C-alpha cells in the first residue's frame, strides 16, 4: 500500500542543522525519515518531533551497500518521497597543511564527496521510479568559495566538489523533474563549528560576518526546507549562500 503522505529524507539528522531541519519539516506537517550514524542521537530527534509516524535509520554512508539498503527499506514501505536534505559531513581540523595525513584526506573525501554522489544517485533513482520528480538539497560550505584555510583545505576541497557535482546532477536530472541544489552555510553555532577552536579563534571568525553573529541551526534549516519544497520549483543547480554576508557573489 502506498503512503500518500509527503516524506523528506534527512541525513546527518542527529547534528545541529540536521535536527533543526527535522523539527522544521515536522512542524510544517511533513513526514521525516531521519538518518544518522549516531543511533541514539537520531532516535532522540525523531522521538521529539511533532506528529507521528516519523522513521529513522542508522547508517554508515561510507558503505555503498548501506545506501542501497536504505533505499530498499524506503521502497518497501511504499512512501512518497518529495526529496532529500543531505547534511551528513565530517571535518578534521588541523593547525596547518603540514599536519594533514593521507587518512585525513581519504576520510573527508569519502564521506563528504564520494558518499554524497552515490547517495544522490540512489535517491534520484527512487524519485524517477516514483515518477513525480522531487528535490535533492546537498550541503556544501562557505569553504567551497573561500577555499578554507590552514588545515581545513581538504574539507573545503570536498565541499567544492559537492557544488560542481550537484550542478552536473542538476543538468542531468532536470528532464526527469528532479531539482538539485546546494546550501553554503557560513559560521553556524554547532558542535562541529566549535570543535577545536579557542574562544579567541571563534571570535575572530564571527568578526568576518557582516551580520555580526553565528547563525543558529534553525536559520540554515529554513533555507533547506525552502529548497526541498515547491516554493523553489524553478530553482535548480543553484548554491544558496547562507553566511550572514561573509560571502557575497
């Protein structure tokens, strides 16, 4: 039996922006399928959502078989998927480029870029099979444009790849009614942002933002929900800059 409710797949759902996105979607009356490698964290998010019937899956996105299994699980339930908001990412911050190891490179590229492509492709196939079109929202970073700095250049490289890849997917999937866009957050008040930064370094980052403060996860979630929904139906291949003016292009 087909579930006629509108579902959104959210990855990285246990993180700050991911959890805020889940809450916003549920508050708007949509069904959330929340995904994260942190099983306890994603369960807590789902249990706190408005409404009922939301689902969760614990997954390691570096495993391509796990991605296939997730899509098979969704297909077996008969849900109608309107799109995906893909937040899941990792950052290994080093003090300088000289401290970056091959493992640092592989870890960030595998999760941030490789997994994004194969997940996007699997979700796109699901949407094509449904025949209703849909939307994919990938998360990049201000680093895709600025290049990052010091020991975060690998993270920035992976995020630049996401923008380029998403544009290619947008062109490829547009004839099938599937839109692909990216969001470039600036400095957001999350655990990832604060990890490894002193208060002085954090203050120096905030000083770069014309609006003068760290974004809340909710402010970024609002942009993601806009791009996955019908209000953005004529937008594809775009990168939405949510940086408080830090980036202007």
